[in-house]
C-alpha cells in the first residue's frame, strides 16, 4: 500500500510516506497490518488490493486515534511483499521494524533485490491525495508475471515455512527475524567472555559435550559433576542426547555466538530440565492442594458409560501408566466423576492403517503399549465437584502488567513448566473427592487433576512462592515462565535465577517447549517485539475474523465480544464499537 496524509501539518510530519512494492500475491488471506504514528492525527491511506495476477484495485481507509493507540488498518488479500520503505521519525520506526512487523501478520517477504529506500518517490500521477470523505476506487493494470516465476516464488515461500516448523506455535517468529542485516544482536560482552573459559576440564562429568564446556560459566563448573551424579549413568547418557535433540533447536539460530553460551549454561543445570526418574517424577516440595467444599455429601455420577473394545484397551493401558507413575491410585471413595475420551485421530488412524486386519491383535501386543496409550486424551468431568468447591481467593497475575514489564527489552525467553499440575500433590484427606471410574475400576487422583476448580489458583500460589523476590527480568503466569532483558548478559542472569529456583522446588522445565533468546516473543496471545511494541498474535486475529463472519447466535456474539475485550488495548473506543452488540445480546429472541 502507499499512503499519504490529507492533514498537511499534523500528520505529514509524522507519516512522511509509506511504500510497499507488491508484484503479486499468492493464496490471499485476510489480515490486519497495524500502523503506528504519533499525535492526534487523521490519515487517509490508499490500500492496494492484490490477487495472484497482480495489483488490481485500491480502497480508502480512515485512521483516527490518540498517541497511545496503535492504528489498525485492515488489509485483505495481501500475502507477498518484495520491498518496503518508510519514514516515520517521530514514531521511531525504521524499515527493519516495519519489515519484520508486516511478516508477523502473515505477509511473506521475499529477499529484496535492492535495499529499501529511506525516502521513496511516489508517483503522484498514479496516487493522488484523496479528499476527506471520498471512497474512490482505482483500477491498476496487473503486472505481467510468468507462471514459472510464480511457481518458483511459491516454492521458496513454502521452504521458509517448512524451516520454521521446528518452533510449534512460534512459526511466525522465525519468519519475522529472517532478515537481520541491520540488527547487531549477536554481540558477546568482554565480561561474559572472561567469565566462561576453557578451563577445569577435569571437573566435567563423563559424557559431557566438551565442545560446550568452555561456555559453561566458570563459577558453575565445580558444581556440574555433582548435579549429574544424582542421575543414573544410563539416564545421564539419555539426558545429553535430549539436550541436543530437544533444547538446542529451541535456542535462536540467528544468534549463533550467543546460542553457544545459552546452551552451555543450560547444560550445567540438568535437574532444571529433566526428572531423575521419568517413571516416578519428583513432586513439588512444600505444597499440597486441599479441596474445601460447601458440604460433605458425596457427589457422584449415576450415568452408565459404554466403551468400545479399543477404548477399553486404551483405559487399561493408560490407568496402569498413571498408577505406576503415582499420579493415581485405586479407590473405594463414595465420590465418582465420569470420564471423557477425546480421540487423537492421527495416532489411531495411523495404527489402524499400518496393521489392517491385525489391528485388534496388535492392540493387545505389549510392544505397542506406548502407542495405544496415545489413542485418546483422558479428561475427567469434575463439574459436580467444582459446583460445591470453595474457591481459593489467591489472585492470578495480570497479563497487562507482564507485558508492560517487558517494555524496552530485546532478548526474550519463554519456559513451560513440565506437567505443572501433576507435579503437585492433593492433600491425602481430600484425595477421595477426586475419584473417577473407568470401565472396570474406580481410581482417585494423587496429584492435582486438570479441570479442578481450585487447581489454577493453587498453582498460581506455588509459582508465586517459587519466584518470590525474583529479579524484574523474570515474570510468570501459571506454568509459563518468561525471561527478558535489554542485553544478553542480563538474560543469562535471568536464566540462571530461573534454573536455581525451579530446581529448588523440584519443578522441571519442558525443553521441547522452550523458546530462548529470541528478539521477540509470543506471550499469552500477544507478540512482544524488541522495539517495545506489542500486537495481537496472528492466530488471535484470525479467530476474530473467522468468528465475525459466522455470528448467528447469542453465544457466538458473546464469544466475539470476549475476543475483542481480550484485545481491547489495540482498538480505540472499543466500548462504543461493541455497544450495538451488547444491545443485540440483551434483546430477547
């Protein structure tokens, strides 16, 4: 799109010019492209709508807001951008900021053949200034692009997407940071280099990857062997392999020097990432969840449930696993909650396809226990118990406060606490309340089950105690732990503090879910960038757009309102915009 303000004094000095050259678009999708300016401005922008044949039409949009509002400009059918140029000095945005930001909203950028221009020349004959209130449309002749070129660019784009798949739920991050030629983010300070040296190799434990020993902080090297000694020898070998296959790919590859230091530091804290015995994980120290109810009369489901032979086999395998890991135990409780099985289609279909007529025979083969145990997701319907549970009043953290805490940082890490609820035990006096039935037995939870009314507030209390007094470079929200800092040394200090604290309470971080030392981060439905700016995550925007086209019931309208309120910081005067929908929801019929 090419934009020009119609307010010559107020906006022209802020929004000098914005130019995006768009040769064509492939697989058009709706999206939002937020645009930041400063001051009280009204700007008219001409948006070029694209198809796979090139630039076709232009429409007009109005942007009005206060300095603290990010202007929202909805752009449809825009998926491929070759080059951009922008000059917004008062907003502090550079070509690189906009370049990365457009991609964060599903606009795939090809490598520009020439560097973006800081002061683009706008063809005034093609793009005139629009008078206020006009809604003109202009037709532009499509660019002549060969089918071979389209196919090649689509292949390159698909390769970029495939390369980013190693980060589940963070695929956009790898696309956003693809072009970093102007961002010096891989610096190593002299202080850090001097604190990590290739010394004291005799202190390294057997099997330790010596290529990374020099990146272990010298102050930690005397303790590394002792930490590994608490693991069995076979488990140590397994851990070194898991470090390389699970954790190393989660560290930002665009910062190769810093990546070594992040990985070396993590290698020094095995108890922070792995259980000593995966079949009997350690439980969090010092906490047990009580379940206080309004009365002591047992609640139980009287519904008779029928299970197929496949479901029965799954339940037999899964409950045996839960008992071995001491997540559950057999029960004689008067309480009884029903279960619900959510099928995992991929596992079940693949197993049936592989074994065909021998499916039922292989179903009972001991060799396939691990696969059979993944056919479904076991959930417990605790609604009856939740209805009489007295809720703990411990507050949950404020998401807005966490996001504000990250302002000004350019190094971000996110950890996920492994099996968060299942690390915490239920008080023995209350375990009978969490009983549930399968096709052939009654069990009760030893650990906090998913879906319990008090589980979230209880775990919030646990995490609050674990990270009490932690530096401001650490934030937590339930089982998510965030580290962030304006410089790399401070990020490593936050990592160190996190590792020490979780290990002290027997908590373990999940390596395959970590996202370490990235210049931006997806946080609780928002994307935080190194420029201190935040935006809704692309999947949040997609959910709003999808739901907005299918609002036919009050429930759907309420869901849409809820999604919008969650993103209220990004929409000026949201209450006024939602007022008609609130009225619609209040009306009968």
